[in-house]
């Protein structure tokens, strides 16, 4: 797994600056939340077996503190 920096973008408001990018895998790897995984097991519907995972850095402009996290988008 590695960040796809060529697809990164930034957003900003008065309080925060955010850098966000996709996380890519070297093969067929996907992150699924528990609810979607359970729905996939029950239904075998492929729409519950797909995701887009993003790496997010949020910096507080006033303090300079940066938080890191991830967001998982389910299709």
C-alpha cells in the first residue's frame, strides 16, 4: 500500500489545511468496513466489496498540529 501523490489535492479554510490522496495497492487489496463486509457475505453483491481509501492530513493553521487519518468510501 502506498499513497498516490500524483492524485493528491489540498483544501483549506480559516482553521485547517487538508491534504488528501488515494492509497493504492500492488494487487487486489481493498479495505471494507464491517457493515459492508457483512452485507457482501450475505448478498454476494459486488457493490459491497469495493472501496476507495484515502489518506488525509489535516493541519491546524493556528497551532501547526497535524493529524493523520484515513477515509474509506464505499461505492
